[in-house]
């Protein structure tokens, strides 16, 4: 049994293709969320086996999470994001948390949809979610999403790993890859 990590799949969210410059348009240049959903489902099932666990750092879908969940391999633990409505998610995931602490290779790891407050842009990007963001803790690693490709995939200063789908080629990241990154942190 293996563990995997991903965030911000945004199944069925057509506008996310435009917002994040995702490569999911049809031959006429129209945004195609059906194509995006199919690619992400195929990528997921190519690496995740039914007995594996995926920690999803939120913003799973834009409505109807069960429709997409039933097509995906593995146990899915959802760390709620700002687009995940609890009333829609209950019953479709193996566990649902606001944040979760786990251990990876002897390191304390915080799983959270949001990045650290200390990582906010100087221009105030995302201040509306500041109350949900954890404070920096140098004794732990943070695995997060939320910012898609507007924040770096790896932030060594804060020991943070952004697992937004855009950084992962729309495929859950293995725990082995997470350990490789953690081993680079000082």
C-alpha cells in the first residue's frame, strides 16, 4: 500500500482551465472540462491502486464530488479546501479534515489546503483566507495546495510542498517523491 498527495483537481470546473492556463482545450480552442476530467482520472488510476491512500489537499471538484470520486482508485482522505462544501462531500470520502498531521520518513507533516500566513504575497493575495492559514512552524513540513501554480512547487525556506495539480502534471505525487523533496530541505 502506497500513499499519494494532490490538491486542486477542480473536477468539472471549466474556468479553472483559463485561470491556471491548464492544457485542456478542444481543437477549436474551447475550454474542455470533460477532457480535463478524463485526463486527470486516467492519470490518477495509472499510479494509484485500489489499496492505496490519496491525501487530497482540497478543492476536489466544483459540485458532485461523488460523480468523480467513484471513478478513482484508492482510499481518499480529503483535507477541505475553500470550494469543498461539507454537505456535498460527506459520504464520498473515507475521511474529511480541515487539517491533518501525519508522519513521513520520521518528519512531522501538516496537511492543509492553505499555505502558511508567512507566505502571503506582499500585495495581499488571498487575504480573505488568512484566518484559515496555519502559522509557520519550523519543526514541521507543510504539504498544501490552494495557490495552484502562482506559488512555487517547493519552498525550501518554509519547508513547504505545493501539490496543486498543475505542478504534478495532473497526477498524484507518490510519498517516495515527497521524501526526495523533504531530504533536500535543510
